[in-house]
């Protein structure tokens, strides 16, 4: 499972393989919305090519970030879920983690910059996450996380830019090919 660091290192997550991609698809099946791929003949004509747009704004929590968060949190054991998850985000990842954690019965702490869009802060809070705000200019994010009230070191739910959720991104690509 690519959700952990390479053994004996802190070099980063292990790249997923084909089995990881299939596993991610299985984990999120029935939990994420199958969003449509949209196409505009007029826009295609103006561009001189074909443009397909995946309507992920229709996804739960409003973005594909829900896919990765749900995949990651659903693989936690009961003890890890009880400890909760922590994520750093200023928007869509925050909302995806908050909603996935709520659906899977895990507490979530989301560390967000004070200047994040108010709507994204409120949405993550409405999904049940504890929000810890920090001042981006003073770079206090990592010390702000010390304010959590969860016991033990919870798993980090990293944003989609890491390999942790790559199987989900590959699966997203597969939906385009259908």
C-alpha cells in the first residue's frame, strides 16, 4: 500500500503499482460520485481539437480530493481511526478529508492558513473537522498542530500532490477512458 513511507526512510511515499490502483478503485467504489465527462462541440471547434472536462465539482465535498482522502482513511485500522487524522490544506483537500473522516467515523484535525477562503474553512468545519488556523506569514503551521486534542500521533492525510493518492488519480484517468 503506497500510504506509508519507504521502509527505513523518510524519503517519501512508495510509488503505487497496478494492484494499488485496483485496490483504490475498490476502496472508493460506491462511496464517491461517478462524475460525468463533459464536452462542448462549440468549444472543440474554437480550439481546433477535443477538450474533455471532468465535472469533479459534482463530487462529494466538491472536488476529486475526496477520492484520495476516502481511500487513505478507509485503510486505517480501528485504532488508527479512533486516533483520527491530521491534514494541512487551504481548501479542497481540507473538505475532502473532513467529509471522508466523518463518513468513516474518524476525528479529523485540519490545519489551515487564516487567509484560506472562509467558505472552505466553514465547509470543513461543517463536515465535522476541528480546524486549527495559523498565520501563513509567521510559518507557525507545524507548531499549531500541537493544539490538537487527539490522543497519540494520528496518521497524516497528505494532499493529492503526493503519491499517497496516486492510485486514485490513476483511477480518475481510467474514468476518462470509458
